[in-house]
C-alpha cells in the first residue's frame, strides 16, 4: 500500500496512457484504493472517538453501494463487514471471503429459502415485518434449537423524510421495517421481544442522500429508546445490539468530505447518550459515504455537435452508468472534469455544453448547460464522486455493456506514477448475448 494520493490529472493521464479506454471499451470506472482505505479508517476512528466499544462494533458496508467483490475484500482488510439485501449480494460477500459473522442480511423481501440459508450460515438477520418474524418463528421451530444467527427487527421510526423522496426510508408510509408510531406497534414490538428471547437486535436505517443528520440521529434515538423500554419491560438485557443503518449523505459539489463520520458520531453521542456506553453492541451500514468520493467514471467524447444553438458533447457515459443523475438530475447533479485526448486537463474559456450519453433516449444527458472548456471528439470526461451507486449499479439500456472497473494507487516504479488493478473486466459481447437469451434463440419460433 502506498501512502501518497494520486491527483485526478495524474490518474486520468495514466488511465489513458495505460490503455484502460481501448477502442472497444470507451468508458470505465476508476476507484482510488487509498481513498477507500482512508474513508474506512475515518469511519472506524469516528465511532471509537465517540466512545463506541471497539470489540462489539461492526461496520458493515452496504454492498448495494458498490457490489464488487474486490471492493468488499479491500474493505474487509480495513476491518469492515457487509450488509447484504439479496442472495446475489450475500454471494458477493461470501466470495470476498467474509465470515458469516461479519455479514448482516436486511431486505424487505427475504424468501423462506434466503432466511433458511442465513440461519444455516449464522448470518445476522433483521426481520422487516410481522410476517417475516412469523416465518422466522417457523424456521426456528423446525430447526429445533436456538439460532446461531443474531436476529433482530427493523423498525421504521417514522421521523420523516429528506429532500429526495425515493431515498427517504423513515416517512410515515415507508415500505421498510415495522412502523413504530402506528397504533399498537410499540406494544406489539415489546411483546414480540418478550416472547422471543432469541431476538437480540433492533435495526433502524434512516436515509439516505438528502436526509439531514439530525433526522438520522432522531431515528437512531428512537431505536435506542425502544431497546431501553424492551429491556426494562422484560427485565433482562435482551436487546444487546443496535444496528443504526447507514445513510450519511455525500457532498457532490466539491472535493470537501462533508458531513464527516466524526460529526455524525458526535451527534449520535449527544442525541442518544447511553448508545456508546458499552451496554450495546453496534452495527453500522454505511454505503455511499464510504465509496462515493473515491470513484470516477472516465469516458471518451465520441462526437460534438450543436443543435438549436446548444453545444453537445456526445460521450460514452450516460444513463447506463449514471442512472440516477440522468433520470433525476435535480437531485443528483455531478461534477464533470474534462481532459484532452491524451488525458491532460483541458483548458480554455468556459462554454456552456451538454454532456450527453450514448443511450437512445433524449434525456440521456449527465450535465446540461455546463460551462466547461469546449470539448472536441477524442477528449475525455470524468464524472466525479461516482464511487458508489454509479458504475457498480449498471443499467442495461441499449444492451450497453457493464464497463470495466479498475482500482488505482500511487506507484513510484511506474513511469506515470500510477498502478492499476482490475476490479471487473468490461462485459464482452458474448456475455451480453448470453444474458439476453442467446442460448434460447430458437425457442419462440418453435412454439406453435
Ligand atoms: C442502502 C442501505 C444502506 C446504505 O445506505 P447509504 O445511504 O449508502 O449509506 C444501509 N442500510 C440499509 C438497510 C440500506 O438499505
């Protein structure tokens, strides 16, 4: 591991020189290994400083934010676990070598099969609903012994939403968890724990992007208070662990990392004194805030044109790698940095341009009317802060391939000072054909 940072200009130049954007793969995702390690360390240190007990705290990375096996392995090397929400995500965490005890399964739609597998492995499970708890009852009855998995219930503290509706998990009517403020819910939850000594966790995830920290802290406080009430009522320390979810927002407007894990951990210590006093183990589930600032999408400009007086750069980065930005541009603006054909920073007077993508629908624009040095065919654009939920959450429109993803680090011995490692190879045409029914080409015409 190297300790020096690699500047944006250096990494783009090296990526172009080292051939990461060959003719057949004009877009790629890049991940800053040092940046990821730094973010993981900042998370650990922030909670330790706030008083969270080190040996009973698990920082579980939300796998959906960057569903890439080598990333999970890197984070594991930094002491993190994984929060998974589907059989696929669980498979990735296991492929990364994570022990079941470092994995937490959350999802609002766990099947009986998934629950059974999690219980057999000893993976922690947070039940999302009353019906799911009833399924756990049955599975445990069948198994005939106490569960190896730590088990809990997810509550929706119903503290309200943030500025992005689609990402607000704690509104009155959110689909997640047991709605804590609904009539009778609190009493039902206390009884559910009283009747099931194996229920030892409470989970709340108030997020995500667009939620003020105070709202998130209010949600954590509600879960903490419920744990205290349950333990008082049942007369034993039954709830041993609070899973406080993730959801820390990310600053997409500049290089500043704000808010910080430290600010949030301090706020939590204030909002729920007692949360960190050693009586409770802690699980966190941060995703975006661990990865966003350590990634970028690098794409070639294929053509430029004007239409109705508007300048447009048609690039290879659009809705397939920046889905949220394209479909909800007001909520997800991205910074765009521009480079020439050799990967050197582009200079020149700012000219308003649209940065468009390759998809065949009119809205496939990642930045509209953005003042930037005038782009030309063969130049490159970098979409910044896209390490989470962008290139790893590919949208398969137009049968565009999943782009290659490469990690990078400073390397003295390389002529341009940067070494890359493959995280995921670009998807090939034969893989695209296979996932589009290539093996069944004649099946429909054979139906009569
Ligand atoms: C998505 C999700 C997270 C991570 O959210 P971020 O905003 O990426 O930190 C954590 N926990 C659960 C249950 C989630 O669904």
